[in-house]
């Protein structure tokens, strides 16, 4: 837990420093431009204030300011009425794939977060929590069973490994992609779009 908090703080501070630097640069550029335009009589402060108000309203909507720095499932579906579950013969393949699908990161939904069963990475809200080898922490290692099957997220329900060569080089011939089995398989790339 302590390590997760430390990771979270490092992430927050790094983002803050980067954002502050970018904001300062943008502000310097903008103030310089405003000064030039007012000096040349092309702009009045009143006009600028009025336009700033309009633009900031548009930006709040566009950038969904309340969720900056946070990854959430989008679009969000009610997982308990989700109809498009992928039906795959996992039992016959698990000895080959070793539940490689449960190494693919994805963002939780607001429903998952409110429910509080699925754990998310405190260092990267709201990506599913993974162990050091990149496996979802809800996967029972050894048996490769999902310990929260009833509560699993929409991406887990919808994910179709048949179409994903990250897992199968050839699904029908049961040829696994060896990369997904490697201990150091990269697991830090958010995977939300493909699984939603
Ligand atoms: S990778 Fe495919 S076959 Fe293997 S457990 Fe996941 S969904 Fe099932
Ligand atoms: S919640 Fe279950 S199905 Fe989803 S990634 Fe974790 S172990 Fe796999």
C-alpha cells in the first residue's frame, strides 16, 4: 500500500511540474500577444474579457475539466445489463494463453469505482490494479481464474481475444503470441478502447 501511495505521489508531482511549465509558457505567449494587440489598437480589454468568458465555457465542456489526468471507461455501460459478452472456450485454451487477457490494462467505470469491488491502481487512477508481472490482481494465479467474475468490468466481459494478435497469432490453430507470456511483457499501455 505504501508503495502504491508513493507511486501516486510521484505521478501527481510529475504531472503538476509538467503542467505548471506548460501553463507558464502559454501564459507568457498569450500576455505578450494581448499587449501587442492592445498597443496596436486592435483589441480592447472589454472585448477580450467578453470573448474569454465564452471560450472558457466551451473549453470546460470540451475538455471535461473535472476528469483531467484520470482515465475512466468511456462510453460507460451498465455491466449487469451488458449484452455483448464475448463467448470463448477459455477452458480449452487457458493452458496455452495463461489468461493473457488479464494482463491487458483497462480503465474502470464509475459504476465499478462506486461498487468498490475492483481495485484500481492508486498511481494511475482508474486503471485496474495489476501485480508486478502485469496480471490483474483479481486473477487467481495458478488456476488463472477470475476471483471477481460476477463483478468483472465491461472490458473483461466484452473483450474478444479471437481478434487480438497480442494474444493469438492464430486463434483457430491455437498459436499463442509468445510475447504475451513473457515476464517482462509491457503492460503499461492503457487498453481501454480495444476492450470497450
Ligand atoms: S486470452 Fe482468450 S482464451 Fe485465454 S482466458 Fe482470455 S479470453 Fe479466454
Ligand atoms: S477482473 Fe477478472 S476477468 Fe477482468 S482482468 Fe481481472 S481477473 Fe481478468
